[in-house]
């Protein structure tokens, strides 16, 4: 009998052992600060449903008090609220349009450009974007440009994100390149872990693209595939207060990231004293967490005052029909914010409502799966990548088994739904489009008796183990009663769904390599 056969036939006995090994393995490479309370939790009613925000009722817009949106009023307790007009929000559907918009905006920027991504590619399209920024910097002395990337991904290989941007770093002080280095990667692991493998421990995964007073939230990186044939989501918002918020927020992250100098060497930010891979990990994470938390809490108070004033003045003077709630997740720093809000949203769905969830990688956390199975009252569709549309398809080494691992996890979720008698309420779909890969993620929520979504989550989170525990993530919860915007969001989802088919039959019959079945439970926290 082979080792794999032994593992499979004795998996019931081995399951507790595998869990113990996984726990031990995680302990060896993580030392997160206690999560504590990042921002106040949503108040709970007697039936364990999120309720309103108590003493802050006057800061809640009237739309959240007298309509179905009242069931979402708890959002005001856990995040800053930015009221905007839905007519100033565009939903981009195609990667080519996303790319052209970025180039046009960066070419015409007057005051600021701030780009946060996992990495910047090195191809011709990426070079054109960099050239547009470079040319604007030469012609506009008032323009400030900041780029925030992940250290490990941004320096991988001889030609990389850093080398591509060095000409701008060398030429002007108006361009700043920051590289976030996880405090988890240190010691012997930092010395011995090869490229790609060192990214398993945690990365800067936020995708925020800010030009003057425009904010684009997406799950797309700045590279060729994401500009051509890798399907993602992109929402563009024109609002100065929101842009100012994200500019200052990214500035906070830059404080505990490494700054690249004109000589190519990295150094600490002027306000920071701890190298992430040399200082005490807990000390680094605690200080970074506190800076982010203090900033968020200050903005919450500021925005609460603004909402109170606008509510008192009346809706006629302030035509806000859409509300933006920024959410972040930085598990390696002890910040759990987006995941708590997402869980509240899933568990607070009203009877008769509908929920559409999308993820490029089906590796939902146990909490999310349990909530969808046991606590969610909405009918749910979940859209994910077919193995043929998965970016890891054909990868060398163990990474080549990742698409099969996602299929196995989805199959196990289906089995759990059937065991709980909930399979009639949740349907799984897979996206497959010839020549394309799939990376779109997010959530669309339809209130009872509504054919259009009133809520969407959009950003970098894949709703998986990595998103909650390892990477830096940012997304927004957008709530709207603007019918025109609701139609755009509906069209966005339908555009994705046109390339999808129901997944249940194929998932059940799809072969999964034995070695993948043997190890997926141990390593699902890393992909």
C-alpha cells in the first residue's frame, strides 16, 4: 500500500493529527498580536441580528431609518460612512477599459497619484502606464506620486516592479516607492525561503488606485493579464472626501513599509524605527495596528459629525443616495475588520432576500461557510473560477495542484450544505471563458422583493483563509438606493454570469489527485 493510500484510508484517524500539525506549523511562523477590538462591533438584538447603533441614531441617514435599509444601519457603528451621489460612481466591466482609464487619469493628474497593488508588471502595457506617470511628473511640479507594493512580489526576479520604477525614484523626490514587508518573514525563513515561497507568509494585497479626487477599487493588479484577459471587478468613485481618506490611509501603511531610495536601497520611513524582519514581531504588529486603528477611529468621529449635519440640513440640500463604508483586514497585524463586517452581512440577510457571492479562489473560511450554511436566510449564488479559468492552472510544482484543491474545497462545501438540508438554497457556478482567467470577487445583496442589488462588497478580499489571516486587504461596502447605479451593478454581475455554468455535477465527478486530498487541509491557510 502506498503512503497516499494509507493517508486516504486512515484519514479519520489522521484528521486530528493533521489539525495539530497545522496548528504547530502556524505557530512556528506566526506571532500575531491579540485581535482585540479594532472598531466597535455591530450591536446585536435579542435574536442575534445586527441592529441599529443606539446613541448614534442622529448620524444615520434617513434612508437607513424608514426603509429596508434599516437592517443595514449597523454598518454606521463599525466603519466611517461617506455619503455620495450614485451618479458619480462608474462600474467598469472590462479589463481593457480599466487599463485605459488608469492611463488617462494618470496622464491628466494634477495633484496626486497613489497606486497600491501587489505588484507592477514589466511588459509593454505596464511600461506605457509608467511612461504616462513619468511624463506627467516632468511637466507638473505640483504632482506627487506614491506607489505601494509588496516587498517580496515587487522584487522577485532580476527584472521586477522595483527595477521598472527606479528611473522615477532616481529622477524626482515627487515620486515615492514603498514596499510593504511582512513582519512574519524573518530569521531563517527569510534567508532560506525561495522566491514565490516567501510570499506564502503574508503580502500587501490591497488594490487601491487614487488619482486626484477619483478612487478606483478593484481586485486587479497592475499587470498585463489584468489589463487584457483576466476578468476582475472595478468601481470608480468621484468624491474628494473619500479620496482624502484613502490617501491618508495609504500614507499610514507607508509609515510601516520600507521606502526605496535613489540608490535602490530600502530604508525606514521617517516616522518609523523598526525593521519588520529584525525587531520583535509582536512589537511591530502592535504599533502598526494602533496607528491604523487610531486613524480609522478619528475618521469615524469626523464622518459621524458630517452625517449628523447633513441629516439635520435635510436630504434636499445633500443629494446623497449612496453610502460608502471602507473595510480593511490585516490579520498579520491583528486587525480583523472586513471579515467581521462580512460575517454580519451574511448572517443578517433578511428572509426573502438574495445574495450573490463571487471569488476567484474558492477557499472560504470555516466561519463564512458555517454562516452561509446555518445563519444566512438569503438564497445564494456563489460564482468561482473553473479550473480552466484559474490562474494557477499549469503552474510548476505543488502550485499546479491548487485548482484541484479549490474544487475539492467546493465539493466539501456542497456536501456540508446537503448534510444541513440547505443545498436547495445555495447554488455554485463556475466561470469559464476561452482564453481568459477569472479573478473577480465580491458580493451583491438584493433586499426582499427587489430585482436589483442594494449592496455590494468590492475590493481585494477573496473571502478565504489568506484574506483573513495573512494578507493586507481593503474593500468597501457600498449601499445604494440609486436605481441607475443598481442597474449598473446588476449588469456587472450578469456580465460575469454569462460565462458561467452550474457546477454541482462537474464538481462531484471531477477527479482530484490523491496527494492534493492528503494535504489540502494542512495547507489551505496558505493559498
